[in-house]
C-alpha cells in the first residue's frame, strides 16, 4: 500500500488545532489578567479617594493662634511624627473627627506637629512635655483643658459631646423632659 500523501496529514491538522487552542487560551488569559489588573487599580483608586478625605485640620505656627481665637471649641492634638503613641492615636483621632464633623454645635479636631522646629515655641508655651497631648481650647483659647481619657475614637466622641453640651437645660414641658432626661446620666430637676 502507498504511503499517505495528502497535503495536510492528520498529525499536522491536530498540531495546528492545538496551536490555535493554545493561542486562544493565551489570549483569554491575557484578557482576564488585564481585567483583573484594571479592577484592582480601580479598587485602589476608590480606596485612596475615600481615604483622602481628612477630617482633622492641620495647624502650625502660622495659623494656630488665629484659628483657636476664632472658634469657641477646638480640640488640638500636639504630636510628634516619630512618636509611636502619636502614630497609634492618629487613626482613632481621625475616626472621632469624622464622626464629629456633622455635630452641631461644631466640634473641630485639629493636629499640631509640636516637634517641628518652627512650632516648638508654641508647644513650649502650652507646656507640651509628652506626645501626644490633647488639649481642648474653649472661648477662643481663654479656657484650656487637657484631655486625659481613653484614646479610642468612641470614647473621644462621647467625652467631647458631653463637654460641649450645656451644663443645664431649661425644661418648659413634659415633652421637653422626655427628650432630655433619658440622654443624661445624672438628672436634677428643680422647680423655681
């Protein structure tokens, strides 16, 4: 019997089919890889956008005094960038500022790099001896109080809300009383 002499013997057809299949698989892999890369980059971009919104204001020697005197209630974190305690407080302080950003009356949280050479004289003026030190400035900086409570965001928020709330409230009706009394831990009612 004569040998097989067709132009494309079955082995060559099989080999070409495998090459086409490999090329399609490679192209599909590339497409999926490109889509995954795009998806990852979009996720990273959206994460950066959401992280970029800062609620803590940055103060320095050039704007500190003016800013504090213009506001009735400002909380300032005096920090040093190299200090581990300052680094640990930073995300909690930012969370607290985020929660308090819509509070009425406004509760402004700011930070002040007390280790910066240009800022050191102000840090000395406010007796900053350790980092971080958090101070509450009231009435345009006339009253200054140090915050020494927990460094967790929820505690910071609760404490500052209590601090800015009025010490006493006039209750004119039972409806007013029902809205106020459950919110406070200690309630004293007086009839004058």
